[in-house]
């Protein structure tokens, strides 16, 4: 029987960080760049990470280091990796074939890392994989440059991409390998974490903002009653009533309320908890989550990628509402392999967009184009809440939810280095 105990929620935020601190020695949680592999012998190959729709290799999106509790020895170190196809045409509504998720685990005592944390005050390089990897994406690289025999690739697609830069050094005694190929990677950020609603200053500021908005809203209503503001076009009382009576999408209302104190979260982590759906349409029933591909046990929700992350990627072809990640609830033994896990991508549809617009109108987010000032008095309209027009693309609905912030705590579920 499922426990009704309230699950704790942690929020991840993107923050700029020195690249050397995002290498595998430090067990990072991060966005973009190359994956900082955990297990270094059985690196995934291109087939493991190919898009279901175009068959091209997916690009590393993010990884979350969520260490075990210490009760399971083979999962002391534990990282979830997420990859996504960069082709916007593969972003099909409420379908996840363009997203790949992998789980990797290691015991405390292993052949790759020492059993004590690395010194973060000393700049050191990451530990190289124990196999040949692609010079472009960092996945397993079984192919090699036919001329110099010194640079490896996961396939012809990435070899062609790299040739423009590699040809300048190909065949020379000293081969300069490309660490980062801008066109093939997303910008790199660290993911740091805070507990949800644990900042009293943030709560106070939110309450102050609400009071300020309410005050301005009342001033605005008074100006309308006094005839100082006249709307372009007739809005009858019946129209206003219809607007008020319009049923808001319940899931979106819950989503807004949940993120209003921390609107810039890129990760929402709640192991064995529940996803925060962005819409009532296109949700996933837990009974439809497939069993673990490794042990055939149940999978449970672990975390979701929020639409705010889209702002960090600088890729306007991609789109999602949320991406919910489900993993083996038993943390089954991977035996050194990277195990495919399950994800579900929920999108904001045109119908959802129209419903969201109604919500915005109900809050009287009226643009200056729709009103006139009838006196010399100036009036400030209520604080603008970001929204979209009915003609807006789905991606704008998702991307405009929030903007970047900084936070300070490292994302680690367990800091137990015994």
C-alpha cells in the first residue's frame, strides 16, 4: 500500500560554475557540456542514445547526482543522465521518443574514484574513461579517423561535424582534441539545490509583492469607476461574468501556485513522490509507467525537468512543458552498466494556451493598447504576469515561466562519506 506520507521536495537552480568543478571527480549535477560519466568502463554508445524519430544521436541535457542513502552498498554513488534530440521536429506533443534517460551506480569502494571527496580548492582534471570516446559527444567511440588514427567518434554524423576543426591538426604528430564543440553542446551550468519554501525572506517578499499587486489592482479599479480609464471596445457585465466564470485548468493553477515562490527552478526533485503536472491534459497514469528494464521491478517518480531550463539552452527549436523522470524504486544493481530508465514529456498544447490566456485576463493584465487615460493623471497598471497570446507558439508558453536566479547548496541527496 502506498504511503500517504508527504514527500520532501528539493528544487534545483542553474548557476554558472568553473568547468573543472563540473567533471566526474566532483560527482556534479549539471546542465550542458559533455556528460560527466560516473561508471567509466561501459560508456553508452550512439545506439543507446539515438532519437526514436530521426535516429540521430541525442545531445546531453543534464545529469543529477542523487546518491543513495547508504543502505544499498552498490548504489553509494548514483547519477541520472538525461539526453535530448536537438531537432525541434522531433518534439512531438506528449511523446518522449526524443528523450533518453540512463541510470548509473557505483559502490563507495570502486576502481574509478577514491573513497574520500575531491578537494574543491585545487583545480584538477576529470578522470578519463577506460574506453575510447567520441571527440564530439563523449559517448563510446568505436570509429576512428581513417587518416590520423588518433581521434575517435561514435559514428559518421559526429565525425562530419568535427572534421572542420579536426582537419587542421589531422595527421600531425601532436593532435589537439576538441574539448567542447559549441554547436553540439548546450551551455554548461551547475545545478544547485534548495529545499522548497525554506527561505523565509522569499516568502516575505512574495507576500509583499501580492499586497503591492492587490493595492495597484484596487487603484486601477477605482480609476475605471471614476472614468479615468476607458477600454477600447465595449466589455459588458455579461462578458466580465463569463470571464470570471471560466474554469481555470486545475493542474495549471496548482502548477502556478507551487512555483510562485521559486519560479526559476529548473529541477523539481521528489524521490517516490508525484510529478507536478503543468496541465490537466496529457498527464500520465502511474499504472502506465513501464517496469524496470533491468530487474522488472516497479519504477517510481524521481524528478522532473522544468520549462525554465529551456532558457539556459539557447536552443529555440526545443520545447517541453515538463519532463518527468521515473527510475527503479529499488535501485537495482546495474553491475557496471548504464540502465535505460523511463521519462514522460508533457507539453503545453494550443487548448492549454487559450485556457492560460483566460487566467491572465481574469487578473486584468490589460495592455496599454486596450485602454486610454482620460485625464492628466497617470496610472500604473497591475504588475504584469508573464503570459502568452492565443497565437503564441507552444514554446513561448513553456519558456516564459521564469528567469534565472542563483542558489548556494550543492545538489546531493547524501553527503555521507564514511
